[in-house]
C-alpha cells in the first residue's frame, strides 16, 4: 500500500466498525432487539437506556418518560417492552408518558392499545 494512504486506512476501519454498529439497529427481515438500543428514558434528568430501566424497581419513580424521537419503526417486541414498563410503573402507582411519537408509531400504539395505558405526545 502506498505510504500516503496509510493514515486513511485506520480511519476507514473505524468508519466501517461504526457503520456496522448502525446497521445493527436497522430492522431487515427478522426481529432484532438492537432496534430498541436507541430508546432512552429521562430518568431524573439523565437519559438512560430503556434496557437498563429494570434497575428502577428499588427507587420507585412516579413518572417514566420514553422518548421515541429517533424511532421510525416499532413491532411487537417494542409494544411488549412499553407494556412491560407500563406494568412496572403501575406497580409503583406511577405514570408513563411517550413523547416524540411519529404518526406511524402512534398508529401502532393505537392498534395495540398502548395509547390507553400511557399518555402519547405526538411529534
């Protein structure tokens, strides 16, 4: 390889690794739990991964806000995740609010009944 291209080889390798990570969150034919990795909840002012929310059982928050701004697709696994968080919050007497919900996601939530469980704020 020519000497002047060597500095760019490492940058390109890092770009490919990053792109592979991004592709991991794209749904392409079969269910992929990585599509949920970008869902963050505002947990006492700190954006927290939704998958880490099981730790909230000991603190007993009164409100859980799920931000769907970066989510463009939702299937049954996403519905199950939101329903599970709603059940957890109901045990605490807390509320769930879904913000940044696109029209497509809002329709999925309506069809599944999630909109009856939580406050849905459309984007």
